[in-house]
C-alpha cells in the first residue's frame, strides 16, 4: 500500500510529461527474484501502475538505492535498456489545460551517472514489493520544485482533486476506484459542474463505468463537490489493472 502511495506521485509526473511513447520500445529489467512470467512483459502501458519515487541514498554501477517519503528503502535496478531522463518545473506548456496540474518543461535524456546521492528520482517498471526492488524501464530525475509540487498534490488528494476509474454512477454521484490508496472515492456534481472529454464539452450522462476521470473541486458538507470533471475514456484492453493509478492524458 505504501508503494502505491509513492507511485501515484510518479504517475502524475509521467502523465504530465506524456512519455508513454518514449518508453514503449523499452524492455523491463528483471529485478532479483522476479517471476519468469513477468520478465516477458513489454512496453510501458503495462507498467503504469508500478513505480516508486524517493531520494537517492546510494549509487552503484547497476542500481540506485532510494528512500521513499514513507521511509521504505528500494533498490532501483537499471541497464542499457532503461530510459533515464530529467526535466524541470516552470511555465505552462503550450496547449495545456488550464487546471491545477503543475506545469512541466520537456524532459531530456541523461546518463545514469548524472544521478547523484540526494537527488529525487522516480522509477517505473516491475516492482517487487517484498524484495523492495524495481526492475526499471524508466527512471526520471525529478526537479526539486517539481517534487515539492507532487507531494503537495498528494496531500490535496480528496480535498481539491480526485482521479480514478469510474465504478458506479448513481444520479449525480460518481464512484471512483484509484488515488494514492487505490480505494473507493466519490464525487457529486451540480448544475455548475463542467465536463470535458479531452477538449470537447460533454455532460454527466456521457460518463460511463470504466472511464478514467479526474475531478477538481472541494469538500462541501462532507462530500466532494466537483467543479470540473475531465474524462479520459476507457483504458486500453490489457491495461485494466493499471487503470486505477493511471495519470490523466
């Protein structure tokens, strides 16, 4: 559960960067003790629900050791197939929706040797929660300001925003599965709530069970009242397990 709390931050970052295509060709690096059936998994889509983020405490020739915000220690294993990148915070991207998501400048490729002790990094790949290891497909060196923004986003989950897969719709009440705790959350809509699917205006009636959505709003009388809802549609077949933690498109 703690690993998912960390991974959702990194997934938000990956969604902001829209780097799925970048990592599509990469092959996962098997972590020690990883089952054979997992070694054959390919592409980034199946990894979207698997990732950790933390501060580097040790650097080795084939792995990093990190400490997460929850105090867990993970080994991040990498190889020549692992994509290693970095990026910075700053101004709004061109074409970016005017919501509360922090903006991010385009990422650039770096070498693993550019990552030092004390850096904040996120890694996506095959996570072995028991062995506390990750066979990394993708490693991202996170700008300190960006890391701060991401932690603030986690702290505000359920207070100013929600995100997840729709599991039920009852009149104006929508139930989601997802978030840092991968639990069930609900929001309600009223006559002032706006709905969009990508950039097109839609209505509550257009939302379907299985859709990935993000809701912006606030708590009112113990319920989360949505002021705006972004609909990402249905997850691609074969990626359903990743849907609850998947980032917005």
